[in-house]
C-alpha cells in the first residue's frame, strides 16, 4: 500500500463543488493519505481550514497569492495572520512572484511576499512559494530575505533549469514536482528531477490544474499524484513504494504539524 502526500491542491475551488467528498475518497483509495489545501486569498484560506477541520488527513496552508494581492481588502492580511494558530494550518502560502500574468503590480507582489516571509520567521511555518517567469528576480528577493533571517520553503510546481534548482537546494529548500514532469516534451524537467537529492523531493498535483499523463486534459485531483510519483520513480530508477515513502517523509519534515 502506497503512502503519498499531495503537497499542493486547491480543493476549495468551485471545480470540486459537486464531488469534493468523492475526490477525497478516491485519493485515499489511491494511497494518498495526506492532502494540503493551499489558500490563494483570505477567503480561500478560511475555506482550506474548514476543509481540514472536516476531513482527516487534510491540512491547510494560508496566504495570499501574488496574482490576487491587488484584490486584497484592508483586513485580509490580518485575517490570514489570525488563521496561523489553527492546529490544521501547516504552512503559509501560496505566496511568491509572477511575471507571467500582470494582475498585480510587481512591487505589491514583493510587499505581500515579504509579509509572508516575516510571518514564517515569526511562526516557524514553512512557505509554499509560487514562481513563474521570474527566476532571476525570485533568487534576488530570496537572497535578500535569507540574509535577514532563515525560513523554510518549498518551491511549488518547480519547472526551472538545474542551475536554478541548485541555488534553492543550497538554501535548504524543497522542490515540489507536479504533473508537468510527466508531459511528453518535458525531458529537461525530468532530467532536473532525476538530480534532486532524495531528501528534498516532494510530489503534488496543483489540483484542479496540470493533470499528469495519462490524465492530461482532465480536471486534476489528488488521486492522480500517483502518476507523477510513478514518473519520478522511473526517472530516478527507484521502486514506486520507495519514492512514495521518501517524499512523504520529506513532506512531514517540512510540515511537521501534519504528523
């Protein structure tokens, strides 16, 4: 029996409104024993906590996504700060930087990211970091913040070159691999995944997005993290059971509240 931890989902979203309980049931049947529901706004963070309260094995991350920071109301950040003491909250985020979309001015993205980093230092909770089309700026930002004090993090849905991965690993961060690593043309990403130290590797779905092969094009769900794990096991020449065990151990090291 596998024991997997899907370290990044958005099960609070409307895509799961009709069958959320069934989705969680299918995940458990597939061997996904733990699921992290990641907030992107104050309200979705609250819903992530509510889902974690209702479902054993489900945990929450709370935060404001960079693409939603411009929409945040004056009291939203304080609401996120109040949620961090909840025992089912195991991480902060989704936070980070995004140059692909232009929904939030970059300076405001940096401001909110900095707030999450400071809260991580205060609470000891790790960060779930979103980085899209901004490797250089992300590394510069993180280097400056790490110089002010340490914090733990996972680079979620990692898809950057090995040179970028090496810097994050040098900082002690974890790398989360989603369905993109299974895509036919992503040989370069698979090559990166093959080199990541075993104790820094995480698996995720980013449900409902990025469904892995052979489910590509469908709504993603936590049960499908098995396909991503199978791909990683293959490229790393490991038994699936071993890959599942070590990625779960890694996740529990990063998110100790999820024990």
